[in-house]
């Protein structure tokens, strides 16, 4: 039997609180809220114009983060065992770690695409032609690329709304990427306790102590 003052018991309780209950619940709730926000905002952006590319409406990043949060909730339903003594617990934690890494990459890509589109829109010169908004980066260049936004009767309202949505996407996806990164860090730290998991020198120290006694 282990007493209350036993350091091993305290470490197990601390790890149980860190990665058994408190950790996945907090991050799963954050990821669910952020994932739903990114997904809804992405579909709202897709409703502005039918010609927007999938990369410009990153609902896919929000869906991935929602799936990550669901796996985090599944972790709460599994009875906690120290050091991954059950195969189910180890499998779920591994899936959660990999999905967090995937969500991190997806959110970073969403931020990059949104930032690129936003910088382009700040340099656009737009005109409304046949219920579509046609924009150019350089009006003096006749061979310059023309960006067409279908189903847009007013270029002014479209550009202002799209700029606002792109800024929100950058902020939300950046926060979500940080949450996924922190979740990966917590999973890695809970598995190895420290950043460097190299050779332990305890046997060497013990052998030296025995030699000194001799």
C-alpha cells in the first residue's frame, strides 16, 4: 500500500490530472469551439461567391479540428492507466497526437492562403460587370490576370466582407494552430516527461557508489 506522502503516488496523480482528465477536456472544448467557428466562417465565405477556391474557404481546416476535439472527448471515456498499460489508451493517444499535428499543418496552410488572398485584395482594382466582380492587380497591364467573383452585384460590399472574413480566418486559424501545437507538446511531455529522453546515468552512478564502498 502507498501512503499519501509517497512521491510515486503524487507523480501518478499529477500525470493523471495533466493528461488523464484536465488536459484533454480543456483542449477538446477549445478545439471544438474554434473548429466550429472556422467551419461556419468558411461556409459563409463560400456563400459570398461561387468562384472562390477551396483554399480560400478553409472549412476543411475547421472540420479536421472538430474531429481532433471528438477524439479528445473519447480519451475522457477511457479509464486512465499510467504508462499506457492498455492498448486502447495508447492507440487513442497516438491518434490524438497525429490528428493534432495534422490540424496544426492544416491551420497553418489556412493562415497562409488567407494572408496571401488578403494581400492581393488590398491591391485590387474592381469593377462590376454582368453581375460579377472583376478585379485586377495592375489595370495598366492588358495581359494582367483578372480575378472574377461570380454572383456579386456590388464589388464594394464583396471586397469589404471578404477582407473581414479573411482577417477573421487568419486570427481563428492562428489561435487554433497554437492550441494544436500546445496539445502536441503536452502529449509529448506527458509521454517522456522532459524534452530530452536520452541515456539515463542512474546505473552508472549506482555502480560508482558501490566501487567507492569497496
